[in-house]
C-alpha cells in the first residue's frame, strides 16, 4: 500500500503560445481502504487576444513589418451613401413614417427611405491569390543586366577608335578554310583545311588570330597568327573563291577563305580596322616620344625670383 508522499506534483499547462505556466495538482487523498486519489483539474481560461493587443499596442505599432500582422490597424471603414430614387415619383409618401402607427410598418418604411451604410474593407485586395496581391512599392519590370569585361563582345561595326581603346576580349570568331603553305610552293585547292578561327585581343593591346580543329577553344590552338607582324589584308581569288591573304613582314603570307562573300568582307574589314588602329597607336606613341625630346622645363625656385632655372633635355 502506498502512503502519502507529501509532495505536490507539477504539470505544465500551455495557456497561449506566449505563456507557459506550471499548475500544481492537488495532492492525492487516500482513504483507509486504499482507494485511489482524485485529481481536481484546473480550469484554464482561453487567451484574450484583444487584451494582449491593447497591452502590446506600442510594440505592435512600432513594428517594422506592421503590414504583415494578422490584425491590421483600422482594417474597415463605414461610410454613408444617399439612397438613389429609381422611379420618377417616390413610392413612399412624404408623411408615411409620421402617420404610421405600427412599429413593423415604421421599420419597413425606414428600410425604404434611410440612407445606405456601406462597410469598406481596406485589406480586401489581400484576400485573393498571392499572385494578385497589390504592390505598393514600384519595382522595375526587368532587372538591370550587369555586363562584365570578360563577357563583352566587340561589335562588328565598331569604329577604329573603339577597337584600339579596348584592351582584351573576343573580337571575332568563325569557320574559315586555311591554306597549307608547307605542302607546296603555291597554295592549291586541296591544301585548304577547315579550321575554327578565334580573333582576340591580349591585355597588352596586341591581337592574335588562333585557329582550332573544332569549336572547343578551351584546348590548345593548332596555330597562331600574330597580327603585330601583319602588313595588310587583301582579297585573293586566284586559288579559291572568297579567299583573302594576310601579308606578313617576313615576306610570307597566310591564305584564308570564307564560305561566302559577306563573311569574307567582314573578316577583311575587321582585320584591316585592327591593323589601322595598331598603326595609329604606334604613330601616336612615336609622336609623343618625339615631343619629349628637346623639351625645355622652366622652374622657378621662388615666386619672387625673376630669373628662372632652365632645365633642357635633348
């Protein structure tokens, strides 16, 4: 037989999501016959949300996400609208309400002549699908596209100045037929091989024309034509249609051929623009170097000095 323990058991009762309360349980009472004790449950009152809102009014109003709360501030509005008469003459006489004796008749007359009370719910637009929610903040339709230097492609119609000013990047790429100069003294139709050419500009401003076996340019190129040694690009249709020739400084030449006349013109125009821009930059550097030769620099030791100190470099 169990005796009295003399200790009060504790049981956790949750009144609300914000409150946790330990409620003591009445001690078990046993009679002399050893009957089981009776536990008297405690009545837990439900949470009064209105009182909680009133107690935490300051905290709720200062919340940064006030619009997302479940209980918005002044969510509805009651307005009065005058009743519109849809007939030429009113169906209720002017003194009908005053002459009516029955309460039921008076209420019926009021329902016909009283003004309309309209309840407008301010947040009714938020009760539909989330894709139709109102957007108070103006947002751009399209996100701004960020263009980085490694992703920039030079336009085909770009002028010479822009080609000369850009440092690094892809200029042009495409399929061409390359003549094999090592097979014989002169290039023949059979010596042409189809290669994928990749025209790029290096960081130092020089241009390289790399050619690959296929479009996988991440591999090592089969060869490279250094355009710094190129003197000019001219059309050459003697060995193949739509062919053009790159004349190098060592009297050698590279013969390339396109698949159409338009592609040939594009390649010739792009290569000549690059050569002209490189030539203009070289001439400008030369002129700048000539200007630095024989420059006289006038230096005054003090503003009160009348005779300057002349430093000449030749």
